[in-house]
RNA sequence: GGUCUCGUGGCCGAGCGGUUAGGCAGAGGUCUGCAAAACCUUGUACAGCGGUUCGAUUCCGCUCGAGACCUCCA
C-alpha cells in the first residue's frame, strides 16, 4: 500500500508517486496560524487536511515529523504601513503585552483544534523563538549577494534571482508580468524592484515587537520564519510542504527563493495546497459579514447559522469534499452531513454487535482495497467515504439477516471500518460527552422493561406515551426484534 | 487589468472518452400494533455554442457565469 500513494504536487501541477526521501521517515512542514484572532473556519481546512495526511502517512508506516509553526511575530499589515505588525496593533488596542495576545490566541486555536480532533504536530515552533535562525538566513543571503540593505531594512533581490534561477516555479508567475502589474504602493521606494520582498524590516518607533540585528532594530520579513524553522527541524530538503492555496504566492514562492540561496535548493519535494472555504457561495471575509468563528459553529451563535454544528460535523463536512476543491458551507449542506454522519456512527456501534455466520455474502477484501485505492489517489476522502457508506449498508444488512459474514470477514470489516473512520479520518464519537452512566443505564432498563410489559398487554397508550416522553428528552427508542434500543440524540 | 481554477440531478459532492459514485432530501415498497430505524426499488445531471471522435459530462476552442491569487488573510 505504501508504494501506491500518489499526491498532487503543486510544483509540477501533476499527480506524482510519493517516494519519501528517507524510506521510512517523512518530514512535513505546514504553515500554521497567525495567532492574532479567534480560530475560524478558515483555520479548520488546512488543519484537518494535513491532519488527515499526517494520520494516513503514519498509518502507512512512516515515522512522520510534522512541523507546524505558530506565527506570533506578526506579518506586515502591508507594504504601505509604517512597519507596525498585526500583533503589536492588536496589543495596543487591548492594552496588553503582545505575547499575551499571542498566547491567548494560541491557546484558543489549540482548544478548537482539540475539539476537531486534530492531532498536535510533532513540533510547533514559534517564530518569536527563532529570530536568531532567521537572522542567520538574512546573513547568508546577503553574503551570497542576493539581498541588499536599504535604510536599515534588507530586501531580497528578485531580479537577480530570476537571472540565475527561475523565479515563479511554484506559482507560475513571470517576473516581467509581475512587475508590470504591480500597483504603486507607498513605502516601496526602499526597494529596487517592486517584486522584491523584505527579509528584515527596520522597526518604526511605535513598533513594539523588535529585535536587535546588525542592520537595525527591527523584525524579520514575513516569509522568513518558515524557511528558518523548516530548515532547523527538517533539514535542507524535506518531503512535504503544505498550506492553503492563498499562501502559494507570494509566501511559498518567496520561501523557495530564500531556501535556494541559503540552503542550495527548493526545500520541499512535494508542495501540497488545500483549497479555500466559502460560505453560501461567497468567500469568507471579515468585511462580508460571513466570517464565522469555530466556537460560533459549535454553539450556533452566528446569525447565519440555523443551529449549532458539532465539531465532528464540521470535520466530516470538510472531509466529504476533496482537499483541492473549494468547499461551500450552508445550513442545508451541513444538516445533510449531520444526518449522514449519524448513520455512519450508528453503524459503527451496530458493527460491534454483529454475529458471524458460516458464509459470507459480501466481499470485504474488495471493499478494503477500494478504500486504500481512494486514499492512495491523492487522499480522495469523498471516495473513501462513499465506500464507508457501502460498509454501512453491509453492516445494517447483516444486522437484519439480509447479508452474512464469516468470523474472519466480520473481524476484517471491524478492523477496516474502525481504522478508516477513527484512525485515518479522525472521527470520534461525540455522544459520550452527554452520554450515559450507570444510573441512566439502570433507569433506562427499568423504563423500557415497564414499556415492554405494557406492549405485551397491548397497552399501546402506555407504551407510546413512554416513548413520546422519552423522545421529548431527546432519547430515541427503537423497537427491534431483540427488544427496544435507546440512544441519546445530540 | 494580469495569472489561474471551477461551472455536475432539489441541496452537497466525486468521477470518467462508451458501464451505478456517495450523502441528504423526494417517491414507491418490505418490516412493524403504530412509529422510528433499517433494507429494496426509483431520478433520462453534467452552464451554453461549436469542433475532434464510431461515441464527450469527460479532449479542444469560444461565450456566459462563479471564485482564487496578484494586497493582511487559511
């Protein structure tokens, strides 16, 4: 299975066979959050996408070092501002320390990711903890002659780079076109060329986050941290560099330039980019009023939401689309997902109770191969999920004695189903939180016992009344051949 | 304006040069005291117009529409 994985590499714009640099290990770097605001839907997509990839690579037997940074230095707001970075801006607004803001939002990011069952990366380095490493790269690039100083700031010389290396290998941009289309912005007079980007910025007096450097008291340029930290923890060349498509240009393109000069090569063998999220067909943006925090989803507190959607609903919804497609959030679509997910989860419980037969009517091996085939084809989770629903059909049919599985097949199905649903897709059961304890179990047994007696006496009034009242408490009662079953609805 | 992506049945969302994606919703049926659940059956979908082809939703061109990046953003 390990040999069949194919991934779409943005660098070649093609699907390529995945061959790790080291046969047993994979190094993966993913651009993490800028911690200056509440975690929102936009954070969920890359986290879940690369969590899936992380989980699947581990499942295939790779030892994965997954590095995802925390940007706590803050990027430049834009080239036009006076060098104030985002985190400093927010800090003054709220009258607290910049690091306090970064810590607060780092924590809330982690909290939301935990709810979404996103595994923590192997290393989560902070930009502010790697200023020295970033300054080293600036020095290397200066020494190599691909950067110049201008008024205390250091800029990368893109034009020179383009002459000796090819600029735009990742994004497909052509330098001349880029220059021709650059808008005239303030504060660009320091640059020789509008396409040049900052490696080090001199801090203006009001800029709070600042470090001493040979060039000025200032802060690192906004592409540098990823080059520095990926190199420190993963080396000159590692397997996967990931992030959202919006980072493709100029962020990742600039990273390639920096690494090429400082470390002699494009840092990553495979560049993987997840697509974006839209809400009701529109890009999610703060100005559009459709910017929804994850907490608002979980609580249903945003005005666009008809109800609360659980973390697992969000996760499953994202996984039902391929990571390279945009995914559109709407109440209707989320509620459809919610029902489908509930069927899947019910089936996982049914599966544990199934009884084996001496013959099989279903081909479990074929289903298993189909699931691996889907995942090996550039992590095609929608296809995988389609096959999981095929498994659901089998599970329910076996329960109804309309299909049969041998002991071996049943065990295989359990193993395959649980592996893909829980280990690889990273779903988890949510009902446990609101769930049962011994007292409830006992009470329910008692109540359903009384109802069973009423049913025996054909006292439908009593039995229906018990069921209706339980329904009102969100307890669902189903009569089956083996007696009544109950479950708590979310 | 430049670069690029996409346009699939009521909704979401895969895929492919000729054969059922899947989920949700709808219709019919089986089961059931009823209900729920489950299972079975059911949908002549591939933006429009041309072209290539024995055959295109799938390839090419154009048109229309949507979106992304180019500017902080995942």
